[in-house]
């Protein structure tokens, strides 16, 4: 068997780190962004407590299967929310794929964390223009909410990226 050059080992580890970050993001989106969890958080948590606030932040990448009602506005909002969750995954994957090759150790952790901050802010900013009440100020506010999600949930992705970075290759 022909050994791979060192460049291939770096590429293999970067792919593992990217995959680990995307899988961690996917788990966060599926576990805490689903309709059942987000409705439970809205009904049963106190937004004025630290735990209630954190649960609301964690449920930010909400996605639904069906719209709230049959109006055109509800359908547009459904598409925007679902697209936001999908774009979050894509943007995190792009940031990690482009830059994971150069990150090692603590830098890989920070990179994973930052990927979720940037990915969520950009996904929120872009998808707000699909909703019925789209304004530039609203897009900035949505990006701020997205970056808040990335700031407080991104450490999970950072751990996954650092673990994936350390686990690939020899």
C-alpha cells in the first residue's frame, strides 16, 4: 500500500473536523429547534430566569413541518424558518471546510465556536428577507439573535471540532 503524503493527512483531519462540527450543529438544530421543543419552551419556561432565557436561545434555530395556519404569511414564515436552519448547517460547513486545515488544539475549539456564531448570524440575516415583515433593521436584529445563539451554543460545536481535529489521522 502506498502511503499518503502529509498533505493528504492534513486534508483527512480537516474533513473529520468539518464533519464533526456539522454533525454537532445538526444535532443541536434537530434536538432543540424542533417544533415540540420550541413550543414546550415557550409554554413552560420563564423568560425572566437564566434557565428559561438559555432554553429560548437554544431553541433559536426553530423549524417546523407545517405552518401555523393556511395563510400566505404563515407559509412564507415557515419557509424562512426552515431555510434558516438549513443555511445554518451550510454556512457552518463552509466556514469549517475553508479554515479547519489550519486550526489545531484550542484554535480548533475557537474555530468551531466562531463558525456557529457567523453561520447563525448570516443565516438569520439572509432569511429574514423572505418573511412578510422584512426590513433592514429587522434583518440586523435577526442577525443579532442568531449570533447570540452562536455565542451561547457554539462551544458545543467547538468541542466537536477540536475532538474531530484531534481524532483524524496520525
